[in-house]
C-alpha cells in the first residue's frame, strides 16, 4: 500500500494547501494554467511543500506526458532520451528533482529543448537557484518560491488526511493534541503525514487511535536538526546569528549558534565570523571585544568540541551584550570609495620622505611640523592631498546603550 502522503496527493490546484501566493486566484501558476501557456519553471523551497505535486498537476492540466527524473541518479543520457521522446510525441513536461545537483554541462543539455519549447522543464530545488542554476538555464525559466508550511497549513493537511483517506476513515482516530506533530514536522507536509501514519500504525491494533503530544514524543527518540553546511541554511542561519548579536539579543544568538553546532558546523567558521563582528559592529565602542573574539578563536582551535561550545557561548554573550559602534567600518568604506574616485593624488610636499640630498633640495619634507615639538603633542597641519582638504571620512558617533 502506498504511504499516506501518496494516497492523498492533491490532483488540482484547489487542493493544494499552504502555497496560495502562487496557486491562488490571480496568482502566477493559476494564470498560466488557465491560459494553457506554461513557461519552464524552477520551484525553490524546502522539502515537503508540494514541488512534485505541483509538477504533476501542471502536466495533468496541460494534458502533456509527464516524465520524472532525479538529478541524483540521472545524467545527460537520460535527459537526451527525454528530449528524443519529446521529438517523437510532441511537447512533454519534464520534472527534474534536485536540479541543483546537475553540473553545468548537464544543465546545458537542457537549453535547446527548453528554448524551443520542446520540453516544459519543471526543476525542483531546495538550494538558491542564483547559486546553483547556471545563468543560461535560469534566464529561460521562471522561479517560483514555495514557502515552508505554517501551523495553519499543517493543521489543514492533518484534517484533509483524516477526511480523504479511506484507510484512516476505517479507524476511530482522536487528535487530542497536535503540537508535537507540528513541531516535529519542521514545516514539511510530507513529514507530518508520515508521523501521523506512524502513530496510527503503532496504536491501531487497539481499535482506537488517540494522538497526543506524549504519543508522538514516545515514537520519536531523536530529531534531526535541519541544517546544511554548504547550502542555503548555512547562509541563512549565520546571517540570523550575526544579526541577533548586532541587535544585542544574546538568547537568539545562542539559539542560532546551537543550531549550527547541532548541524556539525565548523567551530572555527563560527569563531571567525565573531571576529569580523567584533571589529565591524562593536568596534571603538569596546575595543576589548576584538581581543576577546581573537582569544575565543585561538582557544577553539586548540581545544575543539565539545568543550569549545562553552568558550563560544561566553564570547557570544559578551559580544551580544556589548555596546555597538560601526564608525570604523563605515570610515574604511568611505576611504575606499574616495580612493576609487581619486586614485592618484600626489602626496603633499611637506609629508614626503627625504632620504637623499637631491630630495631635500627639491623641497621634499620642507615645512613639516613635528607634533611632538608642540604643546600637547599636536599641531594644526594639512595631511590630506590638496584636492581632498576638508573631506571628512571618520565621523565619531556615540555607542549604543
């Protein structure tokens, strides 16, 4: 018997839950289907949000043959076979799952058939297409972003399963609590159906199935943390980590760091980002932050896990709760912009080095005022090139509270 997720797979756009921003009235997918004019598509979204289901619905509603390849196991040979079948039978819908796993030459094999309309390509990816799909293919496709399921859409998926599936209809099922089901699904519609089916199979011999948080927790001993060290979540979570420290929220910063640690992230990658943060966001408000971040990096490189988590935690809390001032970061940016605009301005004569008699005769260094010869070790004098006199690069500002 097929799994529950397959048994109740939607067959029409109106049955799709949670993606109304692309499937609802007046939205792109519905407009294209109603007009019977479908471009090639890239579905970008996390697992279990309906990428495969939407591809099947599109093919069915267009009345086109549906071919399904997985980039994990398929290659150029399989792609060319699909193209040959399209040449024989007419336009087909080719659903290419995990399209980001195709290399450039494999993706290039699709270009001609997509360009001519011989195949309507529907690629599915969990990775950012901007990074993983080559420009030539991406320019021939429309990218639709599918969102992680919300609590509301996951609840609706559960209700839909209990209503539509004949196997579940034969049983007396009571959902007393669904928080654990939703929590452990991780926004994945397929996973919440798998969890539902798992608890039903475990308890149906009793004639009645009662679903509660405790019944779900007893069946799930370990939950895999969603984290991809080389993919989209790698960048999203480190971004959330940095922004939480910038916003002086140690709780959120610790949570995101714990997510990275649970996912197996390199601790030195985390420590390096904290070094950059200390210089960029704390800066002159607390110069000791950079020293502490450097010490954290060195200690982690010597000690390793699991003890380094304590060192990282101490540093994260210190950095998150420190006063912030990005004046040094802003200043070097302005200085670089100024150099790009004025790359070859001459050094004023009085600032030039004069190691030889000839240079001294040419007035190199003439008129330079040595600050230590003056009261307070300071004297008013021009240091900027002539063209930039009066330009301000560094602007002090009060640190955050």
